[in-house]
């Protein structure tokens, strides 16, 4: 009987594997065609100054507008794009599209100071420097208005090569931020060797602020260290006024999260900016 059960388990497992493999293949094929079919789009989430709440930057976040599945979030396809290497051509598209969008906003008189673009580890090669230079050149965007978000684990995979590539990127004039800071395997001693501009405190530490003592301790420690090393600190996943106030008091420079805005299509940003300025005006009036 035990043997039968084992067999059944095995058979179910195999059937499951087949459907999973099939699903994966289907997704992989669709992903291969998505670039040609122009199914990717970038959404943009604002970052605001913690002190004045002025609009300072956007983070570009990719979405896949699949013909039947609808809007697919990045965690559903970026891992597969990374495994298959498709992230390289997709990554080039992301860089170009984000830079192009900023200059399109410029031309329309919409003031978006800076854009942050996420990079996958597989994009992080010597070829990246050329790709970034080309995206800047093709769009005419000033390099200091582009920030590249990388992860700790990417840096730690090959620190020596990473330092070299980062220096080349920095010499183009772009900013570098560490995303999801605190979640990866990181060696703090390396931080000072990398030419970095900003640390983004991971959402998981912002979650419990201000009451959770562990989250508060970690967030404060990151901010204290960042201050000494002269990095800008950005908090992600800010959902409440209390989180926003805590982070501001402890010296966080920029805030990003649903409390201020969700990621939105490029076409909605101007409306968001306008709505805010109306709100801020009427708030001022109330104070007078
Ligand atoms: P990330 O770079 O850490 O991006 C922040 C994620 O947190 C985004 O999810 C954003 O929508 C979400 N978020 C922002 N504010 C809040 C909040 O207040 N509460 C909550 N619960 N979530 C918030 P999204 O867009 O689904 O992206 C997930 C991850 O996918 C990103 O994490 C990034 O690692 C990756 N990703 C997104 N776009 C790209 C891209 O263009 N290239 C690459 N390589 N990876 C990307
Ligand atoms: Mg990011
Ligand atoms: Mg993050
Ligand atoms: Mg991330």
C-alpha cells in the first residue's frame, strides 16, 4: 500500500511537473515575442522629499501588457527573463524607454527631475556601460538625471568586477542606488569601496514602523550609517503618515510608497502632479 501511495504521489508530481513545464514554455515563448510586439510598458512611481514632500524623482517599474492575461507584474516574468537571458534585450529597452520618457516629459513642460531604473544581475556586465551611454546619447538625457538601482547580491557576486563597472558608470555621470537594502547578503565593509549615491531601505523594514522595535532599530541603523558614509537614503513602501514622519525625523531624504502614489502609466503623471499642487495650495490656504 505504501508502495502504491508512493507511485501515486510520483504520478501526481510528474503530471504537475508537466503542466508546470508546459506553462513555463508557453510563457517563455510569449516573452520572446513580447518585445517585438511592444507589449512591455514602464509605469512610474514618484519619490518625494521627506522634509518638504516636493516631487523629486520617479522609479520606472516594468509591466507586461499580455494580450490575454492582462497586466502582468514584474515578479511574474522578470525571473524567467533572467533565467533565459531575455532580460538583456529587455533591459536595453527599459533603459532607452526610461530616458526617452524623461525627455518627452521635458518637451511637454512636465518637470520630472530624475528617473531610477532597476537593473538585473544578468545585465550587469561591461557591455552595460555602453548600453547606458547609448541610451543617454539617443535621448539626450543628462546623465545625472538617471539613477541605476542594483542589489547587494549583485555587488557581492563579483565585487572586483562590480567596482570596476560602477566606476565606469559613475564616470558617465549617472547615480547609483542599492535597492532592497538590508535584505541581501552584504558586507558592510564593501559599501565604502563602491561608488554609491543612495541606499533604498527595503519595504520589509518600513512595514512595521514606527511601533515595531526591530524594524525601527534596523531603519535607524541604516540611516545613521548612510549619513556617515554620505549616502542619500530612500525609503520604499511608505504607506502611512506615521511611517513617513518617523523616516523624516530620522534623516531619510526621499520617500516612495502608496501613501504618496502608486506606480502609474506615464500619461497619468502630469495629472498626479497637478492634483497634488491643488491639494498643497488648499492646505496652505487652510493654514493661513
Ligand atoms: P523594487 O525595485 O524594490 O520596486 C518596488 C516595488 O514595491 C514595486 O513593485 C512597487 O510597486 C512596490 N511598492 C511601491 N510602494 C509600495 C507600497 O507602499 N506598498 C507595497 N506593498 N508595495 C509598494 P513591482 O512594480 O511589482 O516590482 C517588483 C520588483 O520587480 C521590483 O522591486 C524590482 O525588483 C523588479 N522590477 C520592476 N521593474 C523592473 C525593471 O524594469 N527591471 C528589472 N530588472 N526589475 C524590475
Ligand atoms: Mg527598485
Ligand atoms: Mg526595492
Ligand atoms: Mg528589487
